[in-house]
């Protein structure tokens, strides 16, 4: 039997395993602290295509193919794919995975989508709906700037609270057994709106949602922060990190000793001019595939709470003066 | 045990029940053939708000509240919500359900999202991950025109193959028992791209995906079209209906005797000037809630294959000359 625990979490009785993972990243990410760990770094930001959106689709395709290759699986062996990206109407994903001929659930959780896709894939595998399921997400600096901010040619100034959208895609194959890491539980998140309206300060928009999900996870599983070797948010960056630590302190939990943020890990703030850190669906996805999972597989981290964070806005909602609510999905990953 | 059947379907051993459903629609839909069946028809297309997007959020909120009221449930009793809309970054849904404080999975499958949300909600309930789950989708004529086509003030001419986006939202509450209809199986769909590039002829873009999913459903469950009282597509309209019937004939199945399309049912083509029919996430959702489910609950239809259909495009992909791939998710709903 599957167990619902507490208010909003699931503890899997049959914990699905992450049997393979792949990361494909861009040049800037390749020059960062995690550069050597990515499966593939592409020097050409167009990935051989003629538009940024096609480039992002190619990123996804490469990531999925690499993950399939590592698991020695054919696309036809993947029963369901859970995927998404940041672009309006998920065009990077739709065009990226179409050729694979895998039944697909399109997801949108802004930069939290990596968590959403892993949670749903784990739920499907654990319930016996799929022998193999894939979770895939991506972001691309240029397609995201075009979608959300300014065309690159405009050369706008970036405030210091702004994050840098990661060019990258992470793909994960889940199954009932195999591999040295498994998903033992999930805490799907709520939309949390603190009324922040600054789209150039995503960290502040998303930190309350991260706090909400981490708090609920600790309560639902009856754990303390130290019960995790790491509590890893997706892309809060330096600004959001301070906020989530403060907010959780107010609720009685000190995560400062175990907190890590993918947006902080992926770039060298001193030399790479990335201001508050990295962001985007790809940020948490490639960091999980290239850095976090290997640590769990080695056993240097036994149990990790992975919490990709998303800022829910569009240019339409922003231009209409709406706030930027956040959402964060928690995934518990353990060594096995 | 849950059963995977055939290549891409699930047959639930514990079939989740649809314990309540609600439909909220706009004035034009209220004047159509299904007008009297909607729970709520709002004469004011702004729904009391000051933007089309906020109006669509209000539609969703009203639909969910109505469905909760019918089931005598509080929002806090819904463990997970599966929802989406057509707008970039799902802003109608994010802002619509934020106040409800329900953990949310954001979904995008274009106009197939009603099927995607019902499939995932059914999978969650049947697996024991949730006592109650909600599935909600919406579309709004004006927010969709603004997102995908032209501002309303521009007064563009609509070709005859064009569909009319339905202003409406449908909400469904699923649980282990209760009610007279249950979801006995699902066939999640693949992205199918026939290379059609005409965004004013969505029916032609989506028909191949509908064909693929219906064909796979019949094969996986080893059924003939007559094993269903109705096979109901989401919004193929008059143009797409002819295509899907022809395509399935080529594959050896004649669905002409049992086929119905929500986009054809919802408007009176003669008097309402809606050309090829209705479309949008809301089209299949309100037709299911107001028309299809009551027929199943009464027992006049014993078993229905409900197949919402989506056209995967954005203004960016369209302007870059890309094709419009389709996707369709199949949901088997039976009287009980």
C-alpha cells in the first residue's frame, strides 16, 4: 500500500529508483564550478539549430537520449514521459520529445517543474502504472530572456537581485529497481503568494513557497532538518537563500547547516557575473543529474530533500501589475 | 493491483469515482444548445474583474467552489489539484486556485488538458495517494484571442475552418467512492505531428492525435467502437470530425456511429456564427460536466471514451514557421 503522510506528502512503500540521469548544458554552465560533471556541454548556444526555441528542444532531446543510453533503454520502453519547460505553451518540450513517440504529460510549474515531473513519474512507477517513466525539464538563457525579459540585442542592465537563466536540460529515468538512488517520498507544493511584484527578484518571490514546502515536508515526515544531509532548493540564489533560512527560523526550523541551492552552486558569482545566481527549470535539473545524484549514489549523502522552486508569472500577468506567486515541489531522494 | 494494458493504457483495478462536477460558462455558451445545463452562466464576460486573465481565474475559482459545494467538501479536504489553462505560464490557473491552498500540479496539454488532469487525478486516487483529488481546466474567448490571435478590437476576419474558444471552466472531484460515474481506464496520448501549419484550422492539426489515441485505446482494451456508447472528442469541430473518422476508417475502425465532438455540441453553428465549432480547454470540460456526465450518471450511456484534443503551438512557434502538432488524452468513463 502507498502511504499518504501528514497534510500533503506521500511516502512510497515501493520507492521508485532513479536508474539513470543525464545533463546537457551550455558553454557558460560548462565554465562554472560543475562544468566537468555535465554529460555534455555544447559550445554553440544554438545547438546547431536556427532559433533559440529549437535549440532548447534539441537540449531536451539530447538529455533524454543520453539518459536512455545510460539505462540501455529504447524510447519505446518508456511508458510515460513527464516533461516541461518555461516557454509559453511548452513548445520546447512538445517539439523536443515529439519524435520519441512516448505518451506525454505536459507540465508547467515554472522552475519547480523538475520537482513536479519527478514527483509524478515516481507516483506513476510506484503505483505500477509504468515499468519505466521519464522526467525531463529544460531552460535556455536566450529563449527565456526572449520570453520573459528583453531581446538579447537590447543589452539591458540587470539588477543585482536578478538571476541568470541556466541553459541546460536534465533527464531522469525511473523504474522499480536498479541504480543507487531512490525517491522515497514527495511533498507537492501549494501556490504561495506574498505579494512580491519584482520579477527581477525571483528569489524573494519563491522563498515563501520553498519555506512552505520544506516546513510541510518536515512536519509530514516528522523530521528535523538534520535528518537530511542536504536540503536543496532549486534556484533561490543568494537573495532567496537568506529569506528561506529566515522564514524557516521563524517557524522553528534552522536549515542553515544543511541548506544548499542549485542556483548558487552552478555559477561562480565572482567571475561569471551572474549576480544572484542561476535559475530556470534547467538549473535544478542539471545540478541534480550532474552533482547531487552522484553524491547520493556514492553514499556521501544518504538522504536529501530536493525542492525545485518556481516563480509563477508571465509577461501578461506582470504587465497587468500582478504579483509573482511561487510554488515549490519537494522530492526526498535516498541512497540505496 | 493496478493494470497496465497494451502499449499505453491503464485499467484501474480500483476505479476512481467522479463524485461531483461543475460547469461555469459565458453568455454565448449560455445561449447555445447546452445553455440550460450549465451550473452558472455569467452574462458579464469580465466576471466582475478588470482583465480577461483575471476573469478566467474567476471562472476557475467559481467552478471549483461549485464542485466542492456539490460534494459538500472544503478545499482543505482536497489533497491534490491537477489544473491548467491555455495561457502562457498557466496564469489563469495559478492565480485562480492560489487562495484555495491546495497542493497543485500545473498541467499544459493545450485543449487536451481536461483529459490530462482527469487522467492524473484518477491515477492519484486509484493508487491511494489522495482521498480526494480535483481536476480543473478553463479557457476564455478573450484571453485566448489576446494570447494566440489578435486583440478583439482589431476585428479580424475569421476563416471558416477556425473554431471559437469557449469561455468556460469545468471542475471535477474524484474519490474512491460516491457518485454514479467512474473512470475505469485512461490512454495518455503522444505528440503527433502531421506537419499541418494552419493555426486557423485546429481541427486538422488535432485530428491525427485523436485518431492515434482512440486507435490505441481500442487496441489496448481490445474493444470495438460499439463497445462505447459514445466516443467523444474535445474540440475537433466539423472539419476535424470528418478527418478523424476518415483516419480511423483507414486503420480499420468505423467510429462514425458513436462519434460526438464537444466543439460541435456546444454552439449552434447556424445561428451562433462559430464556424467550425467550439474549442479551448473549457470546451470539453464544461461539456463533460454539464452534458456528458449527467447522461452517464443516468445510465443512458454506460461507457464513454472521452478524448480531449490539444493543438500544441504558441505564437512564437507559429511565427517561426513551425507546424502545429496535436495531442489527445483518452479517459474511459462508465456508469456505476
